[in-house]
C-alpha cells in the first residue's frame, strides 16, 4: 500500500499535467472519509452521487477516474471560469444530501486552487459539532469511528428513503461492482477487459439511467412476473438509449428487479428466496420460445438453465454461499468476485469459451483465491480466450444489493409500498 502522501503528490502532478493539456478549469471529487484507506462501498457511492449530479449542472468532460487509497476520485475539465465553477460546486456541496461527505476542488492555471474563502464563503463545518472542520481535524476532536459512523449513516439514509428521481440502492450496487481489481475480462474502473465498445464512463451513464428509470418502480409493477417483465423491458430500452445501443446491464436488470420484487412480496428477509422463486417461475416459459439469446441457445444445446433457472430456485447460491462470504470477508469485492466466479455457472463464460476452457477458468479462480496463483495469470487467460464474466459481475452486484436489503429490510419495504 502506497503512502497516502505519495498518492496525493502523484494526483497533484497528474492534475497539473491535465490542466496544462486541456486548459480551462479542473475539478476533482474525492471522499471526505476519515482514515488512511478511503475505499469502501459508502464513500464510493457518496463521490459517485455528487459526480452524477455535478455533470448535469456543469458542462464538463470526465478526464480520468482514480481508485486508490485516497478513495474514488473523478477528475473533470470544464471551460467555465474557475470562480463560476466553484460557485456551482459549493452550491452542490451545501445542497446535496451527501454534499458534506465529498470534497470538490476547483483549479485553474491562474490560481492553483479556488477556495470557499475566495468566494466570501465560510469554511466547511464539522460533521458532528458544527465547528470549522479544519479545526476539528487538526485537533482530532472526534474519533475516527464516530466520523465514519456518521458518514455511513448519511449514505444509508439516502439509500432507504423514497426518492421520486432516483433508485439509489440500485446505483449503489451496480457502481460498487465496477470498483474491483478482479476484472475477469469485464469493464471495471481499472480496465475495459475484452470489450472494445465499452468503458467505465459508459457504465456511469448507464448507472444514472437505470437509477432514474428505477425510481418509477412501484408495487403495481412488481405484482407478478408479466408486470415486472414489462417494466424491465422499458428499463432495457432506456439503457440502450443512454448507451447508444450497447448492452451494459441487461442481465443485471433481470436479476435485480426480481430481487426488488421479492422484497416487495416477502414478509421477512428469510422469506426473500421463496418470494423470488415464486415470481421467477414465469421466466421458465422462455425455454419454450423461439427466441435466440445466448442463454436460450445454451439451454437448447446443453440444457443449461442459467440465470432463469437460478432465479426460479430463489438464487440459492446467493443466499447460502455468496452473501455469507461477502459479510465474513468484510465486504471484500475481489475475494467475493472470485468465490462467485469459481462456483457460478456463468453462461457468458460458457458461450465465449466452451466447457473445456470454463473448467480451467474456474480452477484458475480457485488458485488465485487460495493464493497459489497471481491474479495476472487469470486475467491473461480471460483476455486470451475472450472471456468476460458478466454473469459473475451481475451476481456480485446482486450480492451487494442483497446485503443492503439484509441490513435494512423493513425500511426498504416502505420504499415500495406505494
């Protein structure tokens, strides 16, 4: 792990180079999370949430995304004068539900960093006591645990509240799935994997689209499988429009909507698999259709039921294996991804490389997880054979969403009562 000061110096040098190259003003968004390593599900989402709103308010271009111990960091360029940009960012920091959790810095070539003081604004206040934040930070007035708890609670409040504009918990799970180092040929914050038509910024566009469309989801849409499918097809159409026809989340839409519908029908978290299985029976009729998707072709050729069969059983591996491991591993995205990849029948992998190479791929996943093999061996194998473990990626996101539902079941049921 690099020293946090070294990482900061590297980022500053990168920002200076980008500012010189692109001109205008540079913006940097980072989590205001206590401690050394700021990479966690809640800090990630706070930064993404402000970024997602900022690009709607301020004409800008995302230049690069960093994911280091400094946390998820977005660096953008705008041709708007720095002082005008700073007015917008301060307004967002003050007005957004998570605004206090994120630092948005603005730089220009004429002035290294525009401060709140330059605008005649008061300094930022402490989360906990309302004093100037810089004073509390320097004096260590509050414990790291107390500040962390406040931060997480603020994010959770947003996830579990009814919002007519965004389905935040869907974006939360789909975002964090992308912030893993274990790519397995998929797009992540670090790589495009085997894909020539996809990258991380495209997925960010898709996330916002799905969150906005998901805000329409009601108990009426989840009353039965045909109703849920109609809603899902509308969500797919919105996704394709946002991504110019690229399939970023079609599989995830199916599984995540089933999970949310299960939440609507179940009376407790323990009943959730039963509710999902009951709803998903309707998807099995697809096997009698003449549609020609990868999943249906695999069923006809090899009898593989794929995600439809898994859902019709209530996602047993999710609840019995993947979710417990996710909790026991302290929400380790990389290790959980490896466990999923090792144990899931991923139709994306089967379609791309066949049965023989799929067996070798799963053995390599096992070897990396046990520490016998280096990750680069597995990643090179995926690139060599055109593997993109989209099914495993969807299941990781589903595991994250299920974890949130597990922790806040009854609060989340209230979201879908209307």
